[in-house]
């Protein structure tokens, strides 16, 4: 009987403790919001600074933090069986998806192959263009970039903050060679990847002895050097003005134009810009699937096992006789190659590039996709890219929120705020990424998933 009476008392004490933590967090949030959010500044017609009160936004921020901190405190508290009181997902959800990963992979592949057809049937020929381009093509570009960086960061454990530099090398390689020499997209696509891989090896040589924070600083500097070169070497890259009029890819020599020799005329169809978008969608889908296939195959080869050994412990890796120099260079070059592929596709898709497209923020977003998804996990990178890039694009479709927050409310202005808040939530809920377990590439008799608690860096 004593046990039965003490259990409700303990639950009440845990509830009061969670409420106190939530109230304190809400109070701190209120204090921080007063100088930042409570008043908005604008200039009136007399060029005077006017302060507009925004206490409703403060109230929303305080309420969100209170509820979030309360739920987080309850989740950290354990029941008698060792499980959390509050769970965001039912127990065993992640394990269920991992056991049936092959089925979900086939389902996802089928959805990707039929996505343009689904978009056309739901939104029509006019509305499907936005969904296929802004969501399908854009998300797949970042999925491919995330999988490319996953080779460097997730498998080899080399923190790279300048991955956007290889993205820029691929884009400018395609733009300059296609515009000045008239080479086709299909010739320049592998060439852009080879050039980006070459620059990846050039980056790898100076950082062979660096690890951790020092490696991150050098790679960050490398990315900024590439961007500054593109800005200041105007004879080569045209500086801030960028490169326009980049030739678009064709369908085996048939351009997607309204001319008599265009794609629609050749196949007897009514001209529509949607044909080019659908073609580009399937091109980037094939490139992304190629990246995933190569990553999976390499992970099972000796070079992939060397990457994992390097990631876990470089000293032990050397003691086993593994050539860490070649291991690091192969990781950098292969990861850069896929970045070059994505860059060349980006240039072909946009028809215009400039250094503003390759700022450090792009590297941060790609790295966040890898980290939030779970380093080493292809599924995790794909889910994180869909959530981050697709969520950002989805904000443009939330005009109905103006009916709640007023006509002056613009959801796109809060993109970075929501992005940062989502990162904090994920790091609290899943500190090792969405997919926080990984399967070994080498196993004895039976293959079992390794929990993130049992690996040093917690790679997915």
C-alpha cells in the first residue's frame, strides 16, 4: 500500500518540478523578448523612428517556450520501467522503420518516380510547375548535396564547413565551358565532377594532419577563398554580375523551346515549360540515386571500412596499417565530386549563377542536413532535407496565417527563426540525429543495429 500511495506523490512532485522549470524558462524568454521582439521599429513620413508594440508576438513566444520546456522536462523524467513519461513517438517506432527499411525504400522510390504525375493530377498543368520545381527539384538537389557531404562528415568523420566551394566549382565549370566552348550538358556533367574532385584533393593535402575544430576552420576558409576569388576575379567569373545565358540541357539534342525543332513540336505536343521541369526532375533524381548507390557500395568496400575506422579513432586506424592519407583524400575527392555534379546541374537549371549563390549559409544548411538526419545515415539525410528545404518552401503557402496574426504577417520572414527553433528541438529530442543507430558493414554471423550510445561520435 505504501508503494501505491507514494507513486501519486512522486508524480505530483515531478509535475511541479516540470512546471517550475517551464515557468522559469518562460520568464527568461519574456525578459529576452522585451528588447528584441516587444517593439518593432519603422520610419514615418517625417523620417522619425516610430516604435510599434508587438506584445502579441511576445505572448506567443512565451507560450511556446513554456509548453516546450514543460514537455521536455516531462520527457527527461523516467518511469519505474526506465521509459520516459512523455514520448514524441511511440516506443519502437524507429526500430520498426529500420526493420522494414527495404519496403519503405521501395515505396519512397515509387513515389519519387510518380511525383510529377501526382502533381499534375492534383494541381493541373499550370500549378504543377511550382510543386515539381520548388519542391521536387529543389529538395533533391539538397538531398544529393547532403549525401555527398555525408561521405566526408558522416562516414570519414572529417568536419567540412566549406562544402559549398565544390558546389561552386561544379557550377562555374559547367557555366564557363558550356558558354565559351559550346560543350553539351552530358559532356560537362562528369567533367564538372572530376574538376570538383581535383579541388577536393587539393583541399585534402594541406589538412592531412588536422582534426576537429582546426579542420573545420581550414575548410571554412577554403570555402570563403573560393567565393572571394569568384567575386574579385572579374575577367574569369564576371564578379558579382555573375554569368547569364548559360545553355540549358537538351533531350538528346532536342531543345525544350517553342520552335519547330523543339521538344513539343517533335513529339506533336502543345508547348509547355513543364516539359523541361519534368526532364530536370528526373535528371536530378537519377543523380541523387547514383549518389546513394555509390555511397552504399563504397561503404561495404575496404575504403568504406577505412573511412569508418578513421572516423572512430585515427590513432587506432594507423596502428592497423591503414593509409590515413589516402583514406582522407578519397573521402574529400569523392564527396567533392558529387558536389560538383550538383553544382553543374544547378547552373544548367538556373541559367544564371553568381557568387551570392555559394555563401557560407549554404554550407551550414548542407551540414545541418547531415547532422540533423544522423551522420552516416542516407535515410536521415533525406528526411532532414525534406523537412528543412520543403518546410522553407511550404512557408510561402501559409498565407492563411494572416487571418490569425494580421495582414502584415509574412511567414517567410520567420524562416530562419523557425529553422533555428527546429534545430534546437531536434538536438534536444534526438541529440545524435533523427536516425541515431547504424548497422555495421562488417559483422560476424549476425548483423545488429548499433545504438548511438555505444559509438564514440554517435554517427547514425
